[in-house]
C-alpha cells in the first residue's frame, strides 16, 4: 500500500517510548514523519534516525498541527492496509483456515505546540488485531500473512521507538501444547525494540490465536 506524499519541512520534539534523550526523541519524530509521508530524509535512511537534528515545523500552529495529524492519519491508513493484505493472503484457504480481521483502534494523544503554548488532542494509531487459525500453520498463505504483520510491527517500532506483538491464546491450546508460548524482544531494522507477549485469554476460542500489533506511545511537544 503506497502512502501518499506530503510536503514535510521538518519536525520537532516529542518523547517516544525507547528514546533516551531529548535530541533522540526529537529526531525520532522527525524520522517518523519522514517515513509516514515518504519525504525521504536521507538522515533517516538507516531507520534509527538518532543522528538527525531536530528543527521546528514552519507555519502557524494550526498548520503545524494539521501536518502532524495528516502524517498520523497516514500511519493509521498504512496499518489498515497491511491488515487487509494479511487477511486477503489467506482467502484462498478453506473457510475455517482463513484469517479474520479485528478492530483497528486509535487513541487521543495530547500534543503541545512549543511555539504558541497551545495543546491539541490528536488521533493516532494504537493497535489492530487479526485472528489466525492454528489449522493454517505451515501453509504458505499463513506464512505470508504473518510476514505482513511482522512487517507492520517493525515499521511501527521504527516510527514510534517501540512496538509490541501481543498473542492471545486459549487455555486449552496452551495446556495441549498446540501453541508456542515463548516470549522475547527483537529489533527492527532501525534497532528499535519489538516485544512479543503471549497470554491466555478466555475469550479466544480453541484453535485460534489473536495477534494484536500495538504501536509505541507518543508523548511530547510539536
């Protein structure tokens, strides 16, 4: 899914989960917007973006908020697109072996404009889920869908500083040893943490795992 291009002049400071300093937080937002808008900032080519200097978005505060919201909207659209592709990848399988898309959630994020002092509530991607039947494991379609979900988790980690893959499993499947319960943390191409969390959920039926891709938090100033 190709992301529409926006004009990106620069970005400003925010604190992202996983960033240790003000400068790193600032450059992470800069690279997040660069990626989401396909602005192609060469300083973000390696994905980490920790060396990119932070500068202010030009224009009035309304324009700056508008640009940031547009970028956040594109991030949500990108996630929805990958979810759709993952589900479609398994549509040729028997009905009971097909993936089922869950909710795509956004959340309100408080962003302050450092220049004007104005604070605005903005909508940002939070998470999405896909139910994956165990009966499809080992099929190329299942592998293709999982690769897409992992790709999304890695993109979100590079955008936000971190991400999580939460896998909800049924108690029956865990007790029977039908599912892998191992957890851990890997790194995205940009060196950001992607944490895999496994948990038992009474709401998940036997024979299904629910994969939820969660984006790292956004906090800070524009």
